[in-house]
C-alpha cells in the first residue's frame, strides 16, 4: 500500500504563511492546523474521504490537525496559513482540534465553548477581511524585528476570532446545532430503526457522509457508537423492569441477532444481559429484605 504523505510545520517556524500555485496534490495529512484560501482559480477538494466540494476565488477552509485531504484545480493561486497550537501557548501543544484550542483563556469564549469551530467546510471571504489578515501575517513572517513573533501570534488570534464572527460561520453553528439536535431526537423515537440515519439524511437533504461527519464532530463519538450505547441503555432498563425474554428485548432495541446484541451490550454495560438482569434482581431483593 502506498504510504500517505504527511506535511509538517517545525517548531522553529510554528506559524507559516506561503503562496502556492500547485494545480493538484496527492492525499496527505498535517501535523498542524491549516487555512487554505483560494486567491485565484477554482479547485475540487476532498476532505477526510467525504464527497468532493468545489472551492472558488474568495473561498477558504480551515482544517484540524490530522485532517486528510487532496485537491485538483485550474489556474490556481492559493495562500496557506499553517500553525502549531504551541504558537499560541506552549501548554497547548497537545491540542488537535480548533474547538479544543478555543477553550484557552486567551480567547475568552466561555459562553461559546459548546459551539464547534467551523472546520472542514467551505467559508467565503465576502469583504476580503480574512485575506487581509493572512496577508498581514505573511508580511510579518521572516522579519528580523524582535516583536515579529508576537505580532504573528496576535494576528493569528485575530484571524480565528474573525472567522468565528463571519456570517458563514454563524450559519454553520446554527445548522450544526439543528442537525445534531434533530438526529438526537430521532434516536429517542426510532432507536430500533437500522435506517434511521439514512431517513434523516433524506429528510434534511444532506448526504449521509455529511450527517455522520457532523454528528461525530459535535458529539465526540460516531453515530454508530452513540446509537449502540443508547440501545444498550434502553435494553438495560427493559431487563431491569420486565421479565421479557432476552431475545425479545434484543429485537425491541434493534438487534435481530442475539449474539450481536450480547456482544454490544457487554461492550457498553461491561457484563452480559443475563448477568445484568440477575444482579439487578438480587439487588432489588436485598433492598426488600432490608426494608422488612
């Protein structure tokens, strides 16, 4: 298997701004956060194996550490701003996502910490203000002035805050909240339906891959993992509150195969369904005995 290219920003140049004219790239990942801005031309961009998206002049995208992407373009002029988290503060060196990075006190965004940063989506620089900050960062880069590093850091912080304040980002926050809330509510009502996410994608008019990606970004776990845990919790309540056979409970929460149900239940509840029921019954009996 061909090894994927990994791009790096070194500790010595922990903020890097560069122009490039590449018309295409191979699939690669980063050890840094990257903002890719289309100054001229257009490109077809694929991020984390999701569907291809077209980016045109004035469009930009910011990506978390570890993001995998590739693109092909036409008459391209790009500007890329890349940075390591320790550019802002050494103690942040282990941050992998911008959402996590923005929890740092420097940003003073306590009231927004539940909102994900708009990564891996196409944003548009309507008035050129985003490009202006990136170009200012580029002009400072390489300066021999002692304060150049500090200026670059302040410009970087300004850039991230400015992105958060754009209308595209605001729309992203709202749609993300609505999408994930809709899926969570649907799970409550239809957790036994194996086609739950497919139905939601059809009703919301989004691709299945986009819903899966959005859900994981917002919840921190994949849709599949969340649904399995939710089903296991419902099954645990049914095992405790009823004498229905385990195979009936398995069917009730969406598993026609009892072996799969037992495996998934044990992975989340840390014991088999039969053992869980037995322990709960013994516990109730003990409470009754103590009461008398």
